[in-house]
């Protein structure tokens, strides 16, 4: 699920952090082959933060969620620290697991953020497009995360806040449909769809930000708020 991709074609400057050397080097090779300049490759979140602090020209960072020393949420905490400091650098988080709570926490940090499963690294185009998207201020959520949540048991607490029609709308949002696509699917006017989306954003308490990011965050909160 991609949103907000809009950046001139130029060499991006990217830093990579992952304690798995082979994966880190593999990511670097894929990015370089696509014309991306990998300015730093480190194995801890602390080192990554130091790199970003020292180099204001970095466009994006790619980092694992679980890294030393605790292998829990170092990548997420690095993201939150960057945003707390006012940094707008794009951040693409990589995870081994389809975890709604991690995805929601990541996307709650604001635009220019992505959550991708490590399996996607094998698909060079997906990885590079995700990096370019977050560097441009867009939002990325791994399609498998959304698909699993859509097909599984959604949070009843979230369901209770939305009308039946609003649930129809947000499920189609989760499938990546545009407002026009949702209108056609549900046989509604575009204005009615926009009104439903406005109500959804208010009920799920999604903050004002880039439109693409708001849609991603609304879907995640709806599908995985209590997971």
C-alpha cells in the first residue's frame, strides 16, 4: 500500500542499518544498482542516528526494527527519536513479522514513514520504490500486513465506532482503491465518499497530515487497533 510518491528522479542519499551483515550488504547493492547513493551502512540504531545527525543531506534511512542491544524495538525508537528532534528524513522500517501494532506505531510517527516485510528485499523494485516514496514524504505499508488484517479478525472496538457504509469504505481503502474507485464500487457519488472518509478520520482520531498518510493510518487503526 503506497501513497504520496512524488519526487524528481535523482540520486537519493540513503543510510542503511541492520545487524545482519549479509542483508545489510544486499540492501546496499540493490539500492546502488538503482542509482541510489548509500552513504552509510551500520549495524545499530545508535550509529544510524549519529550518521543522520552528522549529515543533513541524507534523504532516507532503511533500518531493521529489531537490532542490538535488546533486539526488541530499536528501529521504532530511532524513528520516534528522529521525529521528536524535528527530522523529516524518510524512514523505511524492515520487519520479519506481520505485526499490526508495530505498523501502527510506525505510521503514527508521521508522513515519510514506511513498514515493509524483509521478504520484500528480494524484490528490488518494491524496495527501491518504498525508499523513494518515504524520501518524498509518502507512506508505505507492506501489502501483506493489510491483507492479513483484512482477511482476519478485525478489532470489534473499532467496528463499533463506524457505520456499515463507513466500514465498506474503509475496507476498500485498505485494498488501495482511490476515492473514485470506492465511489464506483459502492455506487456512490464522489462527494458522498469524501464525506464518509471525513467521518472515518474523525471517528478514528486520525490527525491532519498528508492525505496519503492519513488514509494509511486510518486503515491500520481500523484493522489492528486492539491487536
